[in-house]
C-alpha cells in the first residue's frame, strides 16, 4: 500500500529515536518516499546522515537552511501522512499550542495531511495532566495517536504507559491513518478464521488443516481501511492483528454463538473459518484406551452457521462466504452462494498448488450475486484479502 505514497517522518528528541530508523527503513522498503525532519533534540540522538542513508533522501532539521522553509512546507502539503515518532512531551505541547518555532512544527501547521503521533516519554511525563490535556486537544482536532505502551523505559522498568509502541504497531496505525477514510470507515466487520476443534475425548480432537491466514489477512486489511473489526478465531498459531478485537473460540458451536452475538450489529460478515462439519456424537469424558483393530467413532453433523444465523443479518449488510473444494470448484461455489444467500463467495480449489490451507498464497475466484466470476492470479493472501474487500467496497458504496 505504500508504493508511491509520500510520508513525512517527524522525529523529536526522545530516546526512542533509535526505533525511528526502523520506521524510516520499513516505509522506504515498502515503496514510500520518506522525508525525515528532525527537531534539534532528535539530532542529538541520531545524526541526520543515518536517516539519509536509510531513505535515500536528505533529512532536514533547520528552518533556516538555504532553500529551507518554503520547499519543506511544500513537503508537508504534498504528504499522504505526517508521522511523528517519537513524539516527545515537548513536541506534543508545542503542537497543542499551535507553535511554529522549528521546521517540524511549522510543517505540521501548514500540512493538511493526516497526522499520526507515537508519543514516547517517561511515565510521569505521560501521566501529567498537562500532557493528557495537550493530547486530548490534538485528538479533538483529528490527530491520531498510537500508544504509548506499558513496558520498560530507558530509565528502568515501568508498569505505566510511556514506552513508544513498536514499529510494527506504528506502521499498522500509519496505514489506517492513510487509508481509513473510505467506505469501510466506521463500519463493523466480523471475520471468522481458522479451524474448529471437536473433542473425541479429553485429549483428542477432530480438526482440519486451516491455518487461519486468509481470515487474519482479511481482518488486518479491513482494519486498515477504517473498519471496526472483530475477528472470531479458532485455534491457530498466529499473532493477533493490530487494532482488531479478537474472540477466541474452539468448537463450531462456540463459533456459531459468537457470530450470533455479533451479527445484529455487523455491516460485513466474512466467513473465512473452516468449521468442522462433523463432530463426535458422544465424546468420552475419559481418555479412550488403545484398542486392537479398527476404531469407529460415531459422528454427527454440526450446524450450518450461515444458514442458522441468516435471520439475524442486519438489513443491507454484506455476507461473504468461502468455498474450498477439491475439483469442480466454480460450480460448487455458485451453488453454495445461492443456497446460503451470500453476496460474494470466494472459491478455491485445495488441490491447486499454492492455494488453500497452510500456504501464504492463494488462487481464488470471486463470484458475485450477478453470476459473474472474477478469476484472480496466484497472489499472497494479503493481496487476495484486498481484492475481496475491493469487491465488498463496491457494494458498500452503493
Ligand atoms: C537522554 C534524554 C532522553 C530523553 N528522552 C525523552 C523522551 O523519551 N520523551 C520526551 O518527551 N522527552 C525526552 N527527553 C527530553 C527532551 O529531549 C526535551 O524535552 C527536549 O526539549 C525535546 O525537544 P523536541 O521535542 O523539540 O525534540 C530526553 C532528554 C534526554 C537528555
């Protein structure tokens, strides 16, 4: 998403400046044009040369350098985002007052781009009523803020907020600050992901190979687009995406209960989970002993979640299903779309190389209500997630 975007990275004088180097690097690698502006304090911590080497562009500090203020104010006006990380107590105070006593604060006043601050300071400084009031004032003006987190500070351990958020978290918020004002803004999106697990006995389960990757990427991308996202996840080994509310479930019944609870307030439901279709009908409460010869475990069907919750859908909401098939995927997907009253179905064939469970890529077709099929090339699951949300966005905009 960063390709061709312009980011001004403002760096003020806190010890967390060293993490700004990672931010500059990551944004540049992702394709952004990054212009770094340091306060005088920041230049005491990290030399501008470091940022120049990382971004391939001059890092700026003074309002008074030849060519200075005017061209750099233009940078602020052309930017897609002004990210200030770290934002010191002093910088936050200057912004709240509307001061323009150096290049960064002057640019911040002259820019109409979205602004994201990553405060970083001693925990007492952050708790100070003046700092709180300054941040509130900035928030009221539409400035976004990420963190600070609780954790170790340069001066020692702390159990109160003050530490700058990690670069990964800041980058996710930066993406949302840039992209989050479109049709998904303020919408409630519920995504289900991963497998479910059904007990055979207290130690054994029936499950499937779903890794959850597809649903997690959809949740992440929807949050970046400004949605309020709930991710209902079966047992997977993935970290929670930044910003989303994670509800962990284990069985198909728990998954259905969570969907039931969320559905009345949901604008977009994306059912990327792979719930078990069958469960042992009589799970044992003791571990089953080993037997010689064949073992038969009687199974019963689980509820069809989309069918059972259809009546709870909010009017005008959009429902996206997935069909993972092994052969004849398009025809089976089309039938499922109709049977389950879906707006969109994402169809893939588990037998195709690079598609389906466990891998990081997917090759899918998107089928809409109108019967048209869009066959997408082999892409990363993140790219597939974006394509799915593009298709949903068309309906949301209507
Ligand atoms: C070693 C050292 C570490 C500092 N760390 C922070 C910090 O993490 N957060 C902060 O708000 N101020 C910190 N300060 C104080 C700021 O550098 C000081 O308030 C300065 O005026 C900030 O100016 P600036 O916001 O224009 O960069 C630190 C100062 C020193 C000497």
